[in-house]
C-alpha cells in the first residue's frame, strides 16, 4: 500500500509516547493563571492518510496526504456578556497531481468564529434560560445530520448570523438560527494547493435558517425532537450553482446508552422544494421530493470493557426518472459518526444509499475506546450516482449492490487530557455496481489514517 512506511512511523511514534503519560497535561488556561472570566485553549492535529483503490472518480487511484489542523480559541465573559473567537489553520502536504485536495482539506488562517453573546437568564419565566449569539460561529444541532461543524474533516463548517437558545422550566429546549454559511476561499485548485490565505465569504446568496425543539422523557425515557431548516441559494457573481430552495423537516426520537439497558434512535427527514437541473441559468427547475431515515437499536453490557452492540440502518433517496428530483441533500451534516470517514476516502454519505450495519463499541477505561462496524451497501436508485463517489450508470444496467464496507477505529489518550492518538482503517470490497458501472474501477478500496491530537 502506498505510504505504508510513513504510516508505520506515525503508529510507532504514537505507541512510543506513553512514556510521558504521567506528566501533567499543560494548558494555556493554566499558563494565564486560570482566570474565571476568560477561556483560552488551542489544539494541533497531525494526521497521515493513505488510500489504495480510490472509490471516487476524478482522483488518483493511490494517494496520500499529511493533514495539519491548528486551532486557537478565546472567550471573555462577564455579567452575562460573552465575546469570543476561534482561528482555524488547515493545510495538507504530500499531495500530487490529481490528489483529492479541496477546501474540505485546506483553509489557511481563517477566523471561523468571531461572535458576541448574551445570557438573559429567566426572561421567559421562572427557571427558564435564554441565550443569544451573533457573528461568526460553529453549529452542532440535534443529530448533526443536517447542521454540524465537521470534526474528522480537516476543515470545518462556519456560519455567520444569529442564534437563540431557549430552555423552559420543564426542560424543553429550542434553538433558532438565521445564518449565512461561510463559503471557504480561495477555492480554485492552484490557490488551495498553495494554502493561499483569503477571508471566507458569506452573503445572502446562500442562507440557512430554521430551528429545532427537543423535549426530554417523552417516549420510554427518550427525547423527542422536531426540526425545520430552509436552505436558499442563488447564483452569485462568478459562482453559478443549482439555485437550491429546500425545505427540510426532521423528526427524531433518541434514548441514550446506559449500562444493562437497551437504547435506540430513529430519525426521519423529508425534503421538498426546488432545484435547477444544472448550473446553467436556462436549465429547467425541478420539484424536490427526497427523504432519509436512520434507525439503530443497541444494548450496553455491564463490565469493565463497557461493550455496546448495535444494529443500524440508513437510507437516503436517490434521483430517478420522472421529472422530480429525488436525491437527498444532507445540507451541512457530518458523515463520520454514522457512515464513514471523510478525508481521502469521503465516498459514503447521505445520498443514494441503502445500508444496514452491525456495530460493536468498547471503552475499557478512560483512556481507550474503539469501534468496528460492518455494512453492506446498495444504491437507493440504480440510475443515480452511488453516494458521493461520482460512479454512475445512467441506464441502470450495473445493478444496485455497491459493496461491503468494514471499518474500525482505535483511540488512546497518550497523555490524558492533552495528547490522544488515533488509528482509522477501512476496507471497501466492491460489489457489482462499483466494478461494472461505466466509470468504475475494479479494485477494492483500502484506507488507513493515523494521527495524534494535542489539546492545550
């Protein structure tokens, strides 16, 4: 496998580091004297990734990259007032011609967060809370399947606008947003590869607004959640797009894991609206009719290994003939927690996929955790591209079975609270579709990522 020597060196360095595990974890907060009204933290993540048999079209079949992400966060708060900011610097190295490098990997020296906030206390009634925030911010809402600040990916999602968080005396919570999602710049390939610094752009050409309401202990001790988000997009100077106007409604019920009991989660999402058939200004506008469902059922065993076993299912509709657009759009959702890593792999997301799965997780102690998951994968529509691979058979003659995906992750705190190592591995055994579709490649995909994260 390409880059195995480099990967082995990273793993060896990771495993050798526990010799300093007894050292006290350094923090920026302690260096400035632990003030109560000021927070200061930073992180550096170094991750080496290698892939053989790239599943996505248009990129090198064998590839590698060294991804570096550095962040620094600061917030001052006093008498219910907050002002904060966070700087991200995301870069990659070792890329070559046709490497999978984009603004998902590179965004140099960007102020992703710069906000002011206010805690208004119980203005809505006794024992209620109200918080307001304005400016640039990161968002992780509900299940994070629609609105998230992606963490596995080397760059994150930023949003500029307004946020309100409410909580009633009975525990019901609500979050309302009106934002302009930040468009990462520069986005031309040459500037991205050079990690050129340019301020990300937000404008009313791309708007995301809506909110969610959650009520605890609604059904069998589970939290019930309802959300609505609207995405409004239009052509911008030099940036034609498909003018998405999407209404997305979600209902979710979730019971969190606990020792010696069953847990579950069910989320259904329906999407309607309009989208242009292409980025051409003269392209016809299509009605949108798309949907997604996630369900899982798990059991956590008592014991020092803290094992949880679960079965899960994900379905995201694909586009079909008939004049309506049926491909589900996950908006700004994360993919890692449910389906697969981003990074060089980045082949499986919530679009045109039908996949059950079996997952086992373990966390024996505070320093170690791991999981493994197996999932067979089919296309929801045989004539649409499979998930985010770009592989397509418009005639539907290549079948619907994409393949078997086996994935595992191991994490270990080398220095608790300060330095954590991580190894991610994935094997995609291609099925008929990913072997026989007109633009497919007949080789299994093998992905490996090793890295360390230091948190100060």
